[in-house]
C-alpha cells in the first residue's frame, strides 16, 4: 500500500465515479481501476461496490477504510509543510474571547513583514477546537470550559491526546451599555435582566458538552433573545438597545470603549476556565509560544478584577 493508492481511493469516493476521478487525477481510467484493484487485493476486501455502470457505492469495510484514509491524507499534508521551513506558519483555533483576538492581531503585526507569511485564526467552540488540534489542523487552541464540565473535558482531551493548560478562572460576565442602570451593581442576577434582550452568538459544530453550555447559559437569561454569528453585530446590538450579552470573561478595555460597553460579573455558581490546547504528539512551536506570551499580557489587567483568578 502506498500514499498514491490512498489518494486514488479517496478521490473515487469523493467524485462517486472512476471516470471522473481519473480525469481529476490526470490518469487513464484503466490505470486507476487497476491501482484500486491492487489495493483491494492487498487489503483483502473490496472498497467499492460496482455494477455495469461503474461504482455504485462503498462497502461497509470500504467506508471504514476511507474514513481512516482521509485522516492519513490530512497527516501527510501536514508533513508536506515541512518542505517549506522558511515560511512562517501559525494556525490558531479559538473561542470568541476578545483578548485572544487582540493577541492574534499583535502577533500578526509583529510578523507582517515576513516573507510568505501563513497565519490564520479560526473561530469555533471547544469541541471543534479540540478536533482541529487532534487532527493537526491548528497549532494552538484557546478554549473556555464551565467548571461543572471540566473533568469531562479533561477526560476528552486526554483521550484525544491533547494537552490542556489553564490560564485563568473567572465568573461569567454580563456585558451591557455603559449607561445602563445595571452598571451600578457589583453582581448582576438573572432576575435583574428582566426587560433586557439577550444577544447571543453561537458556533457551528457542537458536541453534547458544548450543547450543555448553551443550555445552561440560556436557562439563566430571559426568553427574549437574538442569535447572531458575528461578534461585531452582537456588540453593536448590545450597545444600541436595552440588551446584553453573556461573556465568559470581562470584555477587554479596547472593545468596551469601541462599543461603549461594560462587563459586570454574573451572580451564579458557574465559573469559566480559560486555557490553551496543544497536541501531545508534537512540541509547541515558536509562534505559539510568542502568541501565549502576548495573550498573557492581554489577560494581565484582569488581575485587578476580583471575579478573575490568573494562572499566568
């Protein structure tokens, strides 16, 4: 078995056709068919079900094989990047934390003159962040975890061969307009939010632990809510209306000033743990170290916040 045969098999499944796959791969159909037959002979089972018209689907064993084959190709693609050792590369996956976004912006500014720069930041929930770290699609992940789920998440990370390092523990915070009467309170209770519209932003992929987070958050808030998929729109709605957002950490000062907002701790037993994820299979790279150093500086002002406890 070789990587070329795996590429051929995955392409056939992707296009649901031997002839289309051969055209896509710039090889003859007989050559492709023979390569797949040789692979199936080596494996001891057929990958594809065939009829007189060609491929009709995958076998059960073939489906299992192709699922693993796609993962192998991802790993191989990652290994190929080592050929480009001169290209600065940093891939971040993070939940919607303003301090995490600011740290990425600073890191980019520090390296923007580098040749062939390849930096990216992907916003998603804890589950997808862990998935991207596990599959080596991200160098570093920033996640937030509720206290009552921490042991479950740690078990999940260990099972997925992911290292977790905690940076901060905090109360949840309500973000509201700076002129709201609620800013006079040291703690905001859920009943104080009556008459306010809850503005929330939700991520794309969620497992049962992530769904529990949203269920818990939603249960603390009034029924009147608007769900968006953009941070800027969320805070604009909070700023321009009698509304609020529920945030894991206090909003950073720059964002507070930009949107005229204030963060006040929520009166609940829930605590949020902020930490980073890296793969236990590879060592942390220099850009990840630089990013974490910058992130520590972004989080430093929270030392003065009684609702937060820093570990950096």
